[in-house]
């Protein structure tokens, strides 16, 4: 099963001392770019948390926000950011007056906002850290489930585009006999015109040149290689391969499709090549979002 690089997951846990909240969001990224936001009380633990998350996330542009708010007795060892609390109060009071809502519990709500009440450094014990990691695991599980669900949809679309490309190959084959005959007739017509103007023509030499020319226009190898690449792409999708590998296969598919178009030199076939190019562009765009 492939996974999407786009994901979201959050978790919340209330212990005897803290209310722990974790939120993980990710978007496309060629490499892992982890933006980690943690409270000052976890400054010493941040490298450990970064290392822990890096092993799980693998790739993508990821924002992870962790907040811990003291509750109960732990709140006694915390400090209130008065300036920030006043700023929040003014904003919320103004909005409350404008909307005509009850502002009875504004202060309680403000104290629950991030960074209003801060835990002093050194207060985070090892048991608290273990609870934080459990919450991280809960958030990651939801995050990974989101990625899997997105991956299922991506896989269905990629398979559909790949099948459309593969289906054009037998359609191309229906035009090949007609195409070769057209090329042969065009050459014979040119030969007749040349013979009338210049005289006799060496037919043995002409047949040799004709065979060489038709071999040069032959697209059998390109069709076989393209079919093989399409089958490999489908196989790797079912195996759950990463986006980089799928991207490399799609590049090889593109080379064969381009060669088919340039060698065919026949409008009905080139129309089918255009269809394949359109589907390949969709594949390339969507593989950028595969983990």
C-alpha cells in the first residue's frame, strides 16, 4: 500500500500534571523538512523528539506542534505571560462585544491558550516525557492512517492512468499495417516519378533501401519496452514502492512514448501518443505526492 505525503493527525492527553496536545501536518517535499514547535520547558528534549519523529516521517514538509499546559498542582509551578494574556483578553473581549455573546468565562479560556501559562524549565520529569511520547505515538497513528487513506485514492488514480497508457499500445498496432503500406506507396509513387524523369531504376537497390527505411520506422521495440514499463509500474504500485521509484519508471515510460511519436510519423498514431502523454503528465504530477 502506497502512502501519500499529505497527512494530518492530532492527539490529546490529560495527566495528573499536564494537558498534552500534539498536531502533525505534512505536505509534499522532496526530502524530510521537519518544523518542530515545542514549549521552552522541552528545550532539552527537542533533539530527541526530532530524531524520534524523523524515523517515522521519512519524507515531506512536516509541521509538528506540541503544547503542554499545566493542570492541578502543576499549575502552581507555572507562570502567566501577563502581556500575552492581556492581548488575548482585548481581542476576545472586543469580538465578544461585537457578536453580543457571553464573556463570563473569557479568563478561563485565555488561560488555556498556548503560551499564556508556561511550565518552568526543569519541571518535566521522565514520567512526563513518557506520557508525551505516548501522545506523539497516538497522533502519528492517526496521521499515518490519513496518509494510507490518501494513498489508496492516489493508487486508484495512478492505476487508471497507467492502464489508459497501456491500452493505447494495441490501438497503435491496428494502424501499423496501414501506416507501412502508406509509406511504401508514397515511396513507390516517388520512384515512378523519378523513373519517368531519369530512366531505369535498380529495383534490387530500391528494395534494400525500402527495407532499411521501414526498419528505421519500426516501433516494435518501443511498444514492447513501454508495455514492460507499464507492467512494472503497476507491480511497484501494488508492492507499495516509494514515490521516487515510481517517478523513475514514469521517466522511462516518457522516453518510449516520445520515441513512438517521433518514429511513427503518422497522424492516427500520433493522436494516440498525445493521449498517452496526457496520462503520463497526470502520473508524474501525482507521484510527487507519493511518500
